[in-house]
C-alpha cells in the first residue's frame, strides 16, 4: 500500500511545519514574527512591532498595502510559491514561503489571523483544502498594512527578538535602491525567473534597466528573432539564455559598494566591512553568476571573568537574522565559529559577535532557508578577524589602563616573586616567574600571550638596575665538558654559582654554537689533546655562559677563550654579544677570540652556500665589513657544510695558530705535586706492610664471630626500624640509619 501526501499539508502540522520552516518548534513563534517583519521592511523600509497579549502580536507598516484580491491567495498554504524573490535583489526573503509559514503556524496551534490593508479589515479563515477565505470585518482609516497574529502558543517579549533586531538593523546605514543585475544569475536561474514572470518581454527587461534601454534591447531581440514579441512564459531555455547575454552586453556589472551597508553605528562594539564577490557556475548553460557581497562584522568583548562568560553570535542576511544552525564556543581566549559552511578559529575572549551580509543572492540548503555560507566563507572570516583585532586593541587599552607590557610586569613583579617562592621559602626559576606574571599580562591585554624572550629582557634590565632577584635561577641552556675527567655540567645560573674549576686541567675553552660537534671532538680526543674545555649554548650565549667566562677569567690560571659559529648574520652576533658588555654584566672581564667561521673564509674554502630571501634586514656584527654584511643578507654557510674530518682539521689549524700548548703548572705546583705523589706511594706501601704483619684480615674475622649474636638481633625488624628513623629525618638516605644502628651495636660491645 502506498500513502500519498501533498506537499502543502506539511504546513498545517506543527511537527512537519518545523521541517518546512527549518527551525525547532520552540522557535516557530519567533520565525512567524520575523517573516512578517521582513515582508513589511521590504515593502516600506520600516514597521512597528508590538506585543498585544500573552498569545498575540501585531506588525504594522505605512506602505501601499496588499491588493484585496490577493489576500486570500497570499494566506493560503495550498498554493504555488508566490514571491518576488526569484528576482534577485538584496532583500530579506529567499523562497517566498514566509506567509505560508505564518498561516501554517496559526492553523497548527489553533490560533487566528487578522489582516488590515487599505482601510479594510479581514479575518483569515483557513480551509481544510489548504485555501483560505478572507472574511470582511469592517473599514477604518488606517493606512498601510497591519497583521494581528494570535497563536496557540505563549508569546512574550523574547518572541519579538528576531523581529526587533531586523527593525533595528533596517534603521541603520543604507540599502540598495537599484535594479536587479543580469550578472547575478546563472543561465538556469534566469530561465526560472523568465518563466515565472509571465509578462511582456519589454516589461520584463525593464526590471533590469530603464524604459529607454529596455526598448532598445527588445528591438535588438526582434531583429534577430521574434522573441521580443512573446510573453516571457513562452521563452525556451535557449531564448532565455540569449536574452541574458544580450542584457549583459548592454548593462554594466554592479559594484559591491552600491549594495549598501549597516555601518559603524553601534556602541561598545568594533566594526569591520569587507567587499567581495563569489561565483555560482552554471551546470546547464554558459552563463555563470557573479554575486557581489558586503560583509560587516561587529565584535564587543564582554567584561568580567572569562571562565564565567560565553560568546554569542547573531548572523543577519540583508539586515534580517537568519535561522541557520551556526554555533560559537570560546575556551581559553580562543573562539570557534562553525556551522552553515563556516569554520572559523579566532583568538578572542568571550564576546558578542554580529555579522551582516548584504547580497542579492544567498545560497540555501533547505526549505527552511538555511543559508550556505561556504562560497563567501573567506570574506566572512576576514571581516570577523579584523573586527576582533580592533576589539582586542580597544579592550587591551581598557584593561591595562593605557600601561604597556613592561609596566604591567614591573608592577606585579613583587607579587609574582612572593607567589613563586612561597613567600621567600624556596628558590625558583626564571621560567616559573614568567608563568606567575603571565596571568597579569593576559588579563590586561585581552588574552594576549606574553613573549618569553621579551619577559627575560625586562627581568635582565630590572636586575641591572636593582640587583639580582633573590632566590631566582635560570634554567640550563648549555653544557660544559671537562677534558680528562669526562665530566659534563649543565649550565644554569645555579650550576655556575657553585662551579669550581678543576685545578690545572684545561687552559682553553671553546664556545661552539652547535652542541652536536661535542661527540665528534670527544671521539678523537680533541679536548684532551689540546687541554681544551668545550662549551655550548642553544643559539646566543646565555647569561650563565657569560658568567662562567667571567668566573674563569678571575682565576690565577692562564686561560684562552674562543668562539666558533656559523657564517651567517646570527653567527656574527653570537660572537659579538659574547665579547661585548651586556646590561646584566657591564664590561666583559675576558677577551674572546673569534675563530670563525666568517663568510670570506667560508667562500675561500669552497663550502656550500645557502641562499635565501628575506623581507627584513638581518642584524650583523660591527666587525663585519660592509661588503660581507650585505652578502649575509641573502647568503649563509653552516659549520655543518664541513664534513667531520674537515671540521676537525679546520679547528686543529685554528688551535695551532692561537693555542698556548698543553697545561703545564708552575714549578712550585709541579714540585709540590711530585712530593705529594711520592708520599702517597710510601704511605700505601707502609700501610699494606703493617696490615700484613698484624694479621689484619684474621682479626676482623674473629671480631665478626664475637659480634654475631648482636648483629643477628639488630637485623630483626630492620625495615621498620629504618622506616621510623627516616620518618624522623627524611633528608637522609636509607643507608644512613643502617650504618648508624650497626655502629651503635659495635660500640656497645
């Protein structure tokens, strides 16, 4: 068995009405209000909207009114689509379903509908066959049109929200006052318009241009064939497409600028307007549609604690809210907008987002007029992000009180230090202090992520003026390798403060930009061969590296400092900053020798040269000549361009040129060390002789046998005993209480 239901019957049931309207049943009253307001605004440019009682509202305008002969037809649900919307203009409708949705909502909820137009009032009486009758009630002096709707559902001020928003937007800015453009149609869309118009060809052409030009176009059409004498309903697809091409040959495209705007006319929000165009391709004919578009976005960042706020989004098309299922979510100063063909990520705290799109054609995906924003998504995203950028700047000024980032850091530094150090009880790293300051910056500058490098510079400048911050240390950012001992020391400020140079172990130290060369140099015994310590840092030399240089420079032992770096702009600055004074440590206490790699040397060696393009000038050290400074703006050579054998040979040549040879202490040190070594050898021989003569091992074995009972007794419950002692003194390791208990047993014998 097959059950057949006509399409118009979907409008008279609340469940299926939602399908045709494209909204949930709870939004049906809002949509009814919006549809009537949209019609009134398209007809007259303004209207009034009032709540009558808990189930009723009225929409009124001062326009020309509705032709009485059409009232019954307009408010019938069993009718073809009657609409001016096939003629593409930047107006509010899309399908022409609006009045059928209004009438369907009245039928589905058991309400009523009263229409007053041109001085006459009618009660609309829906019939079972889907038609409606207009029962004349009386006459009055009212101008324009008013429609009183009573629904079998609650109606309140919230119900009027969409309608009031449309009225508010309509009273701002300008609207398009021109005619439709032939460039706004594909061949198919124009054919549907031609057939739906059912009017003389000249009258139809007048929808796109003035009367004089319309006559000229029709005359040209008649010269070529007899189509100009036909009613448009008689046009074939080929004839319609030919007319479309003729119109395009005669009429210039319409600029997006002429579509109008809402404008920057709202308070407490920042505005951005973008103009653009999108294309709809024809699948049947030759003519594609070029659709102009104006996108405006307004963003106002909400005040208060972000975690307790949510973002809101309102999208309008031609100054009327759309019912699209577009969502918005804000988490941790990041806002995402998705749905309707949009997916936009933007850095923004919770905010009010408003978007208005003015266009003569909005693609839709359902009878419910759900817009498809995909063809214009890039323009929408650009407008929103630019409005957000403006709003964030304004909010930053409001939040920070006009203060800059450095002022915010310094104002909150004492509180951040107290928090990080637990009131001065603990030491803390510079990175921890950064995270303590970070919330102050983000709050003052609308979620802006502070730059760690800039923060470090602020702290360095502060310490240069006021002294070091008590308890703060800097994390290791490099490694020091000692020759002969094989010891590697991570370089942080704490490690440097506690550093003691091993006596007479190395007399050279090389700072190498790349830590990766450590393994190669150690593998061939380079540090031991040249009594040379190796030092690295990630990029520019850290403060700890510079402090280490100063510390070593103050010792009595002779030492040379060398720097090895890439032949690039940054490499020259690495050497320069290592040697020159810094704000934290004015006046270097040592001299650093530059081993290279310098650009002229790299070129002479025939190493591979990398070229690049840059839109900014790269800083180069002052010691580099003008010629090579310019060369470094687009060229560089890495140390890695040398093979390992080449690099080691190159470095050994440098050491032979600048080095002072192996470490050989003074005569006093050598003599004292010689005597100490002799004494140590004698002591070892005498001790071994005494132990052997007195049967040392045998005596230990005897004493262990005598203490056996006490030892076994001491081992009973030893785990609990150790646990108790560690609880009393948790700073000790487990073997400390074990040794202590063993000593007590032996002493008690």
